[in-house]
């Protein structure tokens, strides 16, 4: 039984179709990586899964609740089972790292402050930031911010962890550390993770399954081996890092030809 | 001609849409504001509201006082230059006292708060939008209106009338200093005349206006912040729009209130 089930999802912005009949099932306890180039619709799909936007058509079931149609109260219940680490970390700058992680616990539970402090310390220790709790987000490096965001996402022990571009903008060592952290969380807490990325190395390191998105449609969904074996030209191009050749585009080629001819005429 | 009508129609619809959004936001804030109140609400929201009161009110005190002093001097000097010709210099006291309590005190305060706090609200919330903090609040099952806007609105409702009273005092004091230096009228006597010339309903009318101005400044500033789409340049535009729109709406609201009080006073 899928923990997240997306059916026939259609999203349009100003009449432009960004997601076109997307279907995906994410099983409990698996790490699903959403892979795709810039503008492929990854972030849009993520915003839909988090119910930050409403689709034009289709449904998204998160733990059997259709978040495209449910009430705000039901949505709040769903949100409590999801932890999200945004691409920009989205930590609250006016709060310290500790306060950021404690926020959910303080507001959504009746736990005593000492228990909250202990849980916060544990969450920060899990991501390796136990000594940096008193700092404010602006005092952290990019990698530390991302780890702090993961700690905050874990604060209510969610069943689903959503990570948007966790390794974007990080050096390879820090990115690899984050990959290990995601694997550690999966093994330790049996958490279901949805990771959005365009980093191939990271995707193939952490994924149980990969869903490859291009121009609003899934080109391939499967295990790492199945994706590697997929013969779709766009998937192969992405895997082998083959660039689109702009010079071969008809409009560009015609322009260059005209330019060369005019230069020859001037000579 | 058709084009002009088309543009006028489109602009009118856009403005109506804006006013509609303001009303929806105001209603949502009023519903959420109970949680920002002391004792019965959430203490973290109340602390946030107190912090905002300090920023909107206490931090603006020197600026508002200076603006009121300057305006008081200008009004007294301009009034005296004409009234002196008719031997009615003592009417400067009534002019300054009534003008400030009914009109200038709340208006000067509102314009100062527009520039200081309205723009700050738009910049703060706009930045939170750009850095995904508002999205983070939503997926953490917080209502951004309750979390961000309600404490600001509550703080503005308390701070702006207080600032208006301060503005009245300093404006009237400036008139007293002018009278002291130009006619050697003792300050104590001046204030005795002031108490005779102003009525309680003048002060109450000014305070009612300042509550309306606080509503406009807080809501326009926050709405402009929530409307930010895109990057940091959009935050800059929203800040400018917050000041322009709220200043315009404050002056329009002032005209409406003055007309209402005028006709009610005639009856």
C-alpha cells in the first residue's frame, strides 16, 4: 500500500501545462528520488505533494488522504506526518538553530520544556550539529543550514521526509555527507524519503527507486538498474551528461548561416 | 477610446481585487488574533506582538516627536503670520491644538509608520516568501496569518494610537514654544488655554482615525509582502508599493473620516 499515491496529476500555469498526467506511487520505507533537469517540473510536483498549490486535475493521496481536496484541518494532520527540508533550508533567521528545531515541538505538543530541549539536542546530534544549536542560521555554512533544516524536519518524528535539492550548491564532500545522513535516517528510523535532485551521483547513491521527470511527464520510474538500462534517449542523454547542442537547433542554425553569408558578402 | 476604457476597466478590476484581498486578509487576521492576546492566547504570539509594539512604537518615538515638533512650529508660524494682522494671535493656540488632536497628530504618525513599519512588514514577509519560510510555516502546520500577521496587527493597533497621542503632545508643545518666544506667553498658561480649546470628542475622533490608519498600514504592508513572487527585486518593488499604497489609502481614509465627523458634528 503506497504511502504517497499520485494519480493523473495535471498542473497548468497561465495555460502552460507543467505536469501532464503524472502518476507515481511511493512505498513506505523507500527512498524515492525525483530526477530531472531544470524546468522539468520537479519543484512543481514537490509543491503539489506538499499541497502548497492546487492542481488542475488529478489526485494526491498521502496516507489515504486526498490532499488536493481535503479540508485545512485534515491537511494540518497530514503535515504533522511530513518533515520538509527546503532547497534554501528556509530556517527562520530570527530564531537560533535550537529554536528552529524546537518550534514544532513547542507549538504542536504539550511536552515540558526540559523534554523539548532534550529532543532538540538529540535531533541536532543526529545531523551532527549538537554543538551549534545556539548559533543563528546566518552564522552557519550552506551545508550546516541544510543539516539544520533536516533536524527541524525530523523534530516531530515524521513518517515521510521530503528533501528539496539537498546537495544543491554544496561541495562534493558536504554533499556526500548529506547523502550518508539520508541513508542513516532511512536505516535507523525506517523513514520514507522523497528526494528531489538533479545530482546524478547523489541520486544513484541514495535511491531505492528513481523517477525521471522531463517536460512534465515521467520518462522512467524504477530501480537504479532499471533506470540505467532504460533506452529512452532523453534518459540516456541525462545519464551520460550529453548536452543539447544549441547550434543544431533550426532557428539558431538559420541565424548563423545568414550571419556567415552576410560576413562573406561584406568581404 | 476603446483602448482607454479597456485600460480603465482593467485597472479598476485590479484595484477592486486588491481591496477584496485586503478584506479577506483582515477577516482572517481578526479570526486569528485571539491567539495573539495575552492570557487567553498563545504566549509566543503575545511575545511576538510585544516585540512588534517596541519596534513600531518605541523605536519610532524620536522620529514621530521630531516630525510633530516641526509641523507644530510650521503651523503656529504660518497661522501667526496671518492672524497677527487681525490682532488675533491668541487663536494660534486653538489652531494648533484642534488641528493636531483632530487631524495632524494621527496623520503625521500614520505617514511615519507607513515609511518605517509598513515597508518593514512588506520587506520581512516578502523575504520570507522568497526564502520559502512562508511555505515552511505552512508545511509545519502553522497558519502564516496567525504566525506572522496577527502579532503585527495587534501591535499596530496598540502602538499607532499611542504614537498619535505623543505626536499631539509634541505638536502642541511646539505651538507653546512658539507662543513663548513670540509673545512671552507662559507654557503653563498656554496649556491651560489648550485644555479649554480642545474637546474630548476631538481626541477620540483622532484616536478612531489612528486605529483605522494602523489597520491600513499593517494590512497593506503585509499583503504586499505576501504578494511577492520571484526574487529579491520583487521584495524591493513590494516595499515601495507598500509605502505608496498605504500612504495613499491613509490620506483617502483621513478625508472620509474628516467628512463623516464634519457632517456628524453639523447634526
